[in-house]
C-alpha cells in the first residue's frame, strides 16, 4: 500500500464507501418503491428471484465494499485481494444486468449503473495492485529527433487514430448495441440537445487540437508518453489546466452520448476519465517531476488538474520559462 499517495488512498476510501452506501440505497429503493423495479430488473422479473438475489448481492457488494474501507484506513495489504474479489462480484452483477436487459430492454438502467460501478472498481483494483497500464509500446520514451513539422504530423496521426477508436468505434458500437436490443437509446434525444452536444464537442475538440499543437510545436515531441516531449511546456491551454487533452476528451465523449441519446456512452466517457486519473495520471506526474523537478512542482502547485483557472499560471513561471529559452 506504500505505492499509493494519500490522495489516491482517500479517493479509494471514498469510492468503496459510496459503493457500499449505493448498494443499500438501491435495495431500499427497490423494496419501498416497487415501481422502480422494472427500471433495473425489467417488468418480467420474478418476485421470488428478487429476494434470492438480495442476500448474495449484499454480501458481495455491501460487505466487501465496507471491508475495503476498513482495510484502506488501516493501510492493510489484504485490501488488494479483497479489491479483486469486489471486482469479480461487480462483474458478475454487471453480467446479470446485461442478461436482464437482453430479455427485457426496460431493465437498461441496471446496465448503466453497473457499468459505472465495475469500471471504477476495476480501476481501483489495478491501482491497488500497483500495475502499470503504460507498458510495451506505451511505455515512457522520448520522441526521436524530428523537425517541428514532423512532430506536428505525428501528433495529428495520433489524434486521428485516437479519435477514431474512442469517439467513433467504441461509442458507435455501444449505440448500435443499444439500438439492436431496443433499450430506449434515444430517451435523451432532441434537436436542441443534439445541437448543444455538437457545439460543445467541436469546442472541446478544438481545445484538444490546440493542446496537441502546443506540445508538438514547443516541446519537441507529442502528447503520448511513448513519444514524449523533451521540453516542459507551459503555453496555450496548459496555462489554465494541467491536462487539457484529458479534460477535452471527457467532454467530447459525454457530448457524443448527448447527441445520440445514450446514457451508457456518457458513463463510458466518465469512466474513461476516472481510468486516466487513477491509472495514468500518477505515472505521468511522477515522470514529469523526475525530469523537470522544481519547474514542474511549481507549476503543479499553481495549476489544477481538472478544473480550469481563468487566471492561468502566475507570471513568474512564464518569465522563468522565457528566460531559459
């Protein structure tokens, strides 16, 4: 457990605490508001199976989550094993929710809730285990020597591939599956929402492109860790938020969900942001601190990771960067 920062440990405690509370609230809602059952279980779900399902779910979700909170408070290494048990339990519940939705599309919200829950549980289990998701071709490596134009072209190619996968292939598959199984995929859909989502999507995309151009033109590299910059860049959107590309990516993914009326795509985008924060952020920040030292530490202290600041970085950081260049 020593590899966790205090912030990460507190986030994990908060997640498992919320997970346990959410489990109890969910069952209380189903018991005292029977009209909510079809939304999660479908209208054809047998009442006798309802009570049979309760006991194992409370044990696997509430008990394990509560145990995790206690273990994390004590910093016990047993938490790693229990975290994977919790993932297994959440994954099993997710599989049940998918089966119920295939049988009765009305149970769609069970899939939405469990996708968020199992996605977060898996991220925390991987982090508690200490696994690195940046390995193989994705490991940290300096970009080879190129011209500025070469770095920009490389970043553009990376952007095309990433956008195709994360904004096209994955959400497109989700939407098609929702449509195929008639899960009321267009419950959000309206012309004003579509236009709103489209405007925000384009705006967030421009921020992402601006960020990539800034890094590539000034940093002697690209945004990917496997093709990382040689220089520390504080310019463009990086003056206002530390990770503008991750910030814009969550916005873009969520907007696709709005545009096509898919709550599951919105959850996909949010879980993707959580995965980046839990599994990638610590590696990138550690790498930047090792390579750029006090310059990065000062920057990190003044610019937030997720919430943009209209004031941006203080002028002395920019002055120091300008004098060095």
